[in-house]
């Protein structure tokens, strides 16, 4: 199967919104409960650049974006700037093919040399694929926030991980 990884482009917006909203509607992976709009997703897309701490890469199959990995601000207070959050999402039919690894490889290569000291991720449990992927990339467990989110009528735990990065 011919799948390429490249930088996020404006034309990917609708396909990526559809993938994200699938996980909003069907899973606790994200704690958004209402599907996002194109306008909201545009603001998300506008937060990325081709240099600096916040970058995003897309997996493309037969011209269609089937997933992404990106880095985002962790918190808005300035001392936190050297910590970024990462996220990685694939369309359900694009999982288990090593694309998570390819996307993260590309993202973290691109971020090398940027002024980043830690990368944070929060994983709603259970999510074996995400835990394995992040452990494989050097994310170390920090702890579990017990029952911090309520979705589908129950509370969910979030495992937090940090990856040392750069200097
Ligand atoms: C999490 C996700 C990005 C992983 O990407 P992926 O391309 O499916 O995973 P890969 O094929 O690169 O495999 C990564 C590891 O997870 C394992 N894995 C993949 N899918 C799995 C599954 N459904 N159950 C258990 N393990 C799984 C692989 O065997 C591999 O393990 P290894 O490192 O021990 O060999 C992808 O499954 C996904 O998009 N899930 C839905 C959205 C999501 O949960 N995003 C993360 C939010 S924190």
C-alpha cells in the first residue's frame, strides 16, 4: 500500500475533521463530546507552522489524509513553552499498519533542534495501541489521573506520559 507522510496542508482539513469527529462521537479517546466544526478545526490547523515547536504531519493514502501527528502548546503560561503536547490520530481503517510510528518518526525528526525539553501526552485508558506507541517512542509514565473525565455516562482515567526531548 502506498502511503506517504507529508506536512499538513489546508486541503486536509475536512478529512481530518471527519477522523477526529469519529473519535469524538464513538470513543473516549478525546474528551470532546460535541463534534467539532470546520471553523474550529481551521483554528487548530492555523496553530501549526513548518518550523518551531508546533508542527503537524499527515499520512496520505490515494490522495486522502488518513491521519496526523502534531505538537501543540501544553499550557499558555510562558515558562511551560519548552513543554509541548503531542497528538496522533488515524482513521479506523488506517490503524495497525505502522503509520503511528511513521508519523511520530517524522514529527520528532522535524522537532529535533527546536527549543523543546519535554513532550507530554495524556491517554484515556484503556488504549493499548496508544500506550505501546508512546512507550516505543521513549514516553515515560508519570501517573494516572483517576476519573477526570465523564463521557458516555461513566468516568475515565487518563494516563500521563512525558518524553525527555532535546536539551
Ligand atoms: C494510537 C494509534 C495512533 C496507534 O497507531 P497505529 O498506527 O495503529 O499503531 P502502530 O501500527 O504504529 O503500532 C504501535 C504499537 O501499538 C500496537 N497496536 C496497534 N494497534 C493495537 C491495538 N488495537 N491493540 C493493541 N495493540 C495495538 C502495535 O502492535 C504496536 O506495538 P509494538 O510497538 O509493541 O509493536 C492509532 O491506533 C489510533 O489512531 N487510534 C485511535 C486514536 C488514538 O487513540 N489516538 C491516540 C490518543 S492518546
